[in-house]
């Protein structure tokens, strides 16, 4: 029960890494708000783990504000924020990615971190503590061709994690990131340019340990980084990648 009675928001929490984190947080004693653009999926998961659900598009200021208010109403306070919601564009040459796709990737992967900080950091400052976890990617550390603007958005998130950590350390608010390698999530097909045996094998050949990441892998580290056991850890972006970025 490493997170006993902690109040947590997990964005993009209804599937993939977010679902794994939400489930593990609840198992560790946290009260979890599953925040997702898919309300039905969020409600289903929340009912299963004894949490609450909220529909949110994390790229929209008014919706992030509404999510924050709902969390205060449902949970009473916010101890932990997991910025997990993310999207990508299909693999393409950088100059061929549409402006619409570029705007969407940067809005969901980058602007969302600004918006959640805008509304939730002041509450954590009032409480005198807090833990923020950003789910970035190995793409921000070791970029791959044809995912250029996704790579850039995750590099932005890693830098944001470090600068947030420096600024908020004096408020006892810790900010860390996890950099997963591609995982068994709904985004996998987009990363691979199609989920085929050939594409899987091509990507797996770049991972020394020979497998994709899983929600369970990410959740295990997320619990530790958001727990009091990690009380002196801040500004870190830790790879879970089977050795890919060595």
C-alpha cells in the first residue's frame, strides 16, 4: 500500500499505460480519477477499481479546469498528477506530416502539461507537497526517422519535466518522467506504421531484451516515483526500454 489514501489523477487513464497505472495505483491504496476523452471506458475502469471518472480533452483549457474542479469535488485534494494522455502521427517524412497532425500532437503531448500545471500546481503549492509524473518516451531520447514531430513533443516533455522540477523543488513538489519504449498499447500500430508481424520484428530487433514494454512495466515505476519512498527523486526521466537507448 505504497500510495495509501493518496488522491491521484491519471490522464489518458482508460487504456494502455494509463489503465495500467490507474489499476496499480488503486491496488496500492490510492483514490484514482480516471480522466480520459473516452468517458464510457473511463467509467468502466473507474467502477472496476473503485475510483471516479472524468471526460477530458487535455488540450483544452476549459476542460482541464473542469477536470481539476471535478477532482477536488470527488477526491477532496490532488496529491498526484500523471500526465499520460498522448497521441502520435503516422510515420511519414517530416515535411509530409500535415499541419493538423502537427498541431494535434503538440497540443495533446505538450500543451496538456502546461494546462494541468496551470490549474493543479497552485493546489499542490497550497498543500505543501505533490508528485507529478509525465509519461514521455524513448523517442525523446533516441529519435527515430519518420516520427519527427512526435519525437520532438516527447523531447519537449522531458525538458519540461526537468525545468518544472527545478522550479517546484522549493515547494516540495516533485516532477519526474518515464520514457517507455514502444509498448503493447493502442498507439503501437501507429508507431509501427501498421501492426504486422514484419513491422513488429523490425522494431523488436532494436530492443536488446527483445520485447515491447507493457502497462505493468510502466505502472511499477510510476508507483515508486509517486510514493513517499522516492521523496528525494525529482527531475529524472527514466527509460523503461529493455536497453534500447544504451
